[in-house]
C-alpha cells in the first residue's frame, strides 16, 4: 500500500508537486513569467492532467503563489498601479468571457473536439510567445531613442493623461491577454511583459512587479470561472456535463504547489531588484525563447511521430 500524506495524493506526487512549485515560484519572483507557461505543461506532462483541468488548476496556483509575489513587489515599490488598472479594463472581461466559453464548449462538444481546439489554441499561444520573444530581443539589441516613456511625476507613477493612444492600445492588449489567460492560463507574465516594456516604457524591474500584480487579478478571475461555471452550465443546459458538474480546479494540487513556491518567490523577487537591468532583460528574453521552443516541440512531436514512415 502506498503512503498517502495528503488527501488523494501519494507521497511521491506530493514531493514532485512541491518541487515543481518551488522551481516555478523562483521564476515568477525573478521575471514575472512562469505561472501558466511552466505549470500547464507540468500538470499535463508530469501529473497527467486533462488540458481544461490543468488550466483551472494553474490559474488557482497562480492566484495563490502570485498573491505573495505581488505583496513583495508592492513593498519594494515596483508595481505601477495606474498602468495595471488601465490594462484590467480590457483584460478582466476578456478573461471572464473566454473562460466561460471554454467551459461551455467542453459541455456541448465531444472530447476529441475539445482536444483539437486546445491544440490549435496552444499553437496560437506559441506563435504569440515567439513574436513577443523576438520583439523583446530586438528592443534589447536596438533600444528606442524616440517615443520616450510615459512622464514620471512625483512618486514615480507614470501619468496616462494626454496619451489616448497608449490608453486605447492598453485596453485592447488587455482584452487579448485576458482572453488568452482565460483559455490557457498562459500570458499573465509572458505576454504582459512586452506590452508594459514597449508600450508604456516601464523599466524591467517595474515591469516584473506590475506583471505579477496583473497576473494575480487575471488568474483569480479565471479560477473563479473554472470553479463555478461547470455547475452553472450544467444547470443552464439542464443536463450533466461529462464527468459530472465538477469544478475544473484541483484545489489540493494547487495548494501543494503554492506551498512549494513559498521558498522560491521571495528569493526570485529579491534577485530581480539587485540584478542589473540589462542582465535581467537577458533572463526574461531567454526564458521566453525557451518556453516557446518547448511549446512548439510538444505540439509538433505528435505530428511527426504519427506521420507515415
């Protein structure tokens, strides 16, 4: 008989889950990237979660882990709340609507249809991540000398007054990122960071802190939908969903992963503050390229293995 130390989790699974949480927590604290980009593949490939359950669980993990990360960055003064709140105008509705649509789509579509949809969406995410990585790399190699960052009044908070173009693009980009987070739990960091750097001209350190705060709010929104929407859709359709009207969130797994990240997030957050900005940019760009390559590899490997010899 195997030893069970947490309800429905054996000791080996707890150790693996804690380790994954610690590794991801460090990357979240250091760069603002990691919640969905690393957790979703870990849940699907290492723990064998279905895609939809992995998305809901990754959102719950990101909510728990990034709560502390956001707290740390608020205390360090690296969160630009005005920019973040402008981003929320488009991002929160995008997250709500897309996550609800995913749950509804699963309820009315055969499993093979949902799997095909998830694969197409993952491919789109990989393309967007690749574009973000190349954009960041170009900006690193050729820093812009025109179109200066938003003005910094007393206190270091950027003023959005007089910048309607930035406002419009901020809301539109927020809607796109929010939709991607609601569908895949990917994008709270890896897609927000290029927007904050290139559109609003924030420093890398403030970009990391603001992206963690933005990801926290979007992840909490997505978690709420994946937890409640299955029951609501089941009642709406007057039928039972495949597998029952269970929440698309594995709460225990999310909590254990968050516990593992407790040691990693503070270390990563402090390294992000004292690390030279150019070096931190290299870390961010490298991590985006690595995760993009991993996504493409996982998506294209099944196609090549299924091709006739």
